[in-house]
């Protein structure tokens, strides 16, 4: 993922009036992880890393806004139930 692609994603998110600062924090954390991994669409994540990067401290807050992003069609979450493998998030926009 390039800086230009990050800018395009953020421009798309900016136009959606439904998104709050918490949604933006989670999306920005996911995009940052994608940038670091060099991935464009499918990004390996962990809840703790997203929470840390987005500065969300409580599980209920994280789960509420993370679920919202799935329902709004921004991301598709594929959990990994294996402790040695990270879960994946696919950016759908």
C-alpha cells in the first residue's frame, strides 16, 4: 500500500457522515498495519494491535465500532482461532 492509496481511502472515509472519530481511529489503525505489511486489501491483524494503535482502551467500545464498520461494508473480518495465526481484515471499499 502506498501513501497515495492511503490518501484515497481517507478521502472516501471522510465523505461518510456516519463515521465517527472512533471509526476513523480503527480504520486508520487498519490502514497503517496494511501500509507496514505492504498489503492493499487483505491485512493481518490482532485486536490488541488495533486497539493500541487506535488508542481505544475498552473492549465494548472497540467491539461496537468494529462491528459498525463491518455492517457498513467497509471491512470484512475473518477471525483466526489459532493462536499462531493472525486474523485477517479485507478492506471492501
